[in-house]
C-alpha cells in the first residue's frame, strides 16, 4: 500500500532522486569506503541480485570470536527510557555515578515524572500504543535482545515501591551520599551540552563535539543552537514525545543530512578554489545533496506508515484507517520540524525523510551499571554483605523491579542492517562485558570460513517452522535457509 503524499509535488524531481534506491555500484562504493574508514578488514559487504546486500567474512573466525563492532549512524534513546537511564546522548554510555543514576531515577519518578518525556505515568493512556509501535515498526529491529523490551514505559509500572526517607534521594543526586562499593562501578563524568539545552548530556567533550557536528547543532533547544526557530523546535519535540519518539530519530537523520550537505558543499568549493563563499549560490546542489543523503539512503525501504507492523489491538479491517492516522501524524510532525530546522537548500531532504522510510532501525540496548551494582552487593559474603545491605536494601526496595532497566532506544547500524537472516545463523549480536556503549557487537556462533556469508537471526530461531515464517513475513520474505528447507512440510 503506497500513500499519495500531498507534499510530494513541491519538489517532485528532487524527492524522487532522493528516494531512488542507490545503485549496486553506489552501495559497493559506500561500504568499501565505510569499512576502510573504520579500518575494518574482517568483513566485506557484497551486493547480489537475488538477496541484495550481504556481509561476508574476509577472514576465518573461530566459534565465539569477535567479528566486528558497528558504530551507529544515528540513534536515539526512547523518550520513556530517559527517566530510568542517564546516558551519553552520543555513545549511550551510562554517565555520572551509580548514586546519580539511582537518585535521578527516583527523583523523576517521584516528581510524577516529566510529562515532557512522553509516555510516562500520567499520560500513558493515549501514548503507550505509540511507544510500543517503535519496537515493531519495521521488524528489522527486533533481532537484538527482543526479550528485553520490558523497560518500555516501565516507569509507569506500579509494583509496590517503598519510599525512601526525606533527603535521601537528594543526597544521592548531589553526591553527598556514597553507596558502599560504588567505586567499583565508576562511570564517566557528566558533560552538559555546550549549546545550553539542559537536555543532552555526554560522557566526554569529544562525544559532545561529535553529536553537535553530526546533528545536535540544529536540534539543540539551548541558546547556542543553530535552529531556525527554537519555539518550533520545542513544539516538535513535545509532539514527538507525546506521539512517537521515532520522529526524533528521523529529525536526527534529517539534520545529519543537512549538516553534511553544507560541509560537503564547503569542501567542494575549497577544492575548486572558491574561498569567497559570499558569491556562492544558495540553490540546492542536488548532486551534493544526494551525496550527503547517501549514508541514510542505505537504510531506505518503504515509507514508515506503510511498513510499520499493525499493533495487536488493531483489527485488520481497520488497517487502512490506522495507516492514514499515523501518516497524518508524520505530516504533523514534519510541519513542526520544517519550521524548526528549515533550510531552503535542503528542503527536498526534509520532505521525504519525514515520511520515515528508514527500515533498518535496530533496537539499541546498553546494560545498566545499577543492575550490576546490586548484583555485586548480592554476591558479597558475610559480614560485608550484611553491612552493605543495611544501606542498599531500602534503596533497592524504593526502586522495585525497575532497578535493572537498561538503556533502550533505536538506531541505524549500517553494517548490521546489511546482515541477512538465517534460522541457523553463524553469528549473533551480543553485548560482551566490555561493550558498554551503543555500538552493535557481532560475534561468531560457530567457525566461519573466509568468503562465507555472515548471517544473524531476526527472529527466535528455536520457534517451530510455521511460527518462524510468520514472524519473518513482517520482513517481507519467506526464509529458504537450510533449516527451513529441511523442515518445510
Ligand atoms: Zn559518549
Ligand atoms: Zn543541546
Ligand atoms: Zn530459515
């Protein structure tokens, strides 16, 4: 089902150029460049006519061996998860201290927490349906840690929690109260956004710089922001938080393209020896825009409202009404974003992307040091454990089951998104002890020979044949892997 979009007519040619899938040659060039820029020689990406892109081993791997780390191109923490986890807005590492993580979470929960953060306690009724869609929006996201989706909107969960005495939360937050053994779990210190928004925080000045130069300069609501209209930006963020935070990720992808466009254009001018930028035209240079758009175009498939999985509570007879509804939502979001980061030259890229055609979003999961901390305390022996418990037990009771919530969001991983599915995969996405950030780590499940395709499973490969095929239908294909061929009735 393809919807006709009224804004398509505005920049029809540019939009169709942007939405045209990259040619096999462009794909090859892009990935060769990406792998060499990342100094990654363990794999290559090849395009084949039948299955599209695939990732192939460029060396032999042993069982359990590390294959690659995939740095996300754009990613965002779920709005609802921001209450539970305080992480770097660029690399998604937990920041501050264990005490700050706990104190901040309890503080925000007590506050009846941040209506501005979308699907929280007060507003659950009308927004939760959209929060949950994110995880099923495109299917491709679900092969990582699917079972860990428990944190979504979890701050609203209402199991009995025991409140801490007055002042404890405050002293946890301001560093006056130190928990036993928390030094074992040191985290990077908090670097606030240089734009002054008070929304984005980082693990280092370099992460702050990377994020600023990638997209945050346009999306920052602070005083030093380059946004065209701060008020419009605030409205856009509010709308996204109240409806679907995937719009925030789309905004990052668009801003990323706009910033890249201007950088590329400037560097082309320097190459051509035109240093005086005052006489340069401010017309859209489509070839530069396409180049700026290329990384994002690698993840394109269908329009978001056409491929998002139908929520379970929506009857299939209401499907078209549902799709119209979320399409309207995307338009609404687009109008707000356009006013906030309007850029005449890059207008065409604001239009198609707000249609959210990125399909290759994958769940982003980073384990919580708070969970590790309480497990550590639990593992202590007498008398240390008893001593520590006196302090930590009330805090654990106050947190309830929420103590273990991990950082969750959505991201576009350029390499992992090229990996094809198999029900008997030879690799999997796996977070090792040292992988405490938002990068995707791929490890070998068995020995892999040089030249062999690297496959991962998008679904639970232990499900019966029919159930696997049904789940994979969401991805638009019927699996013909050796296991499926063998089990086909
Ligand atoms: Zn960072
Ligand atoms: Zn900022
Ligand atoms: Zn299969």
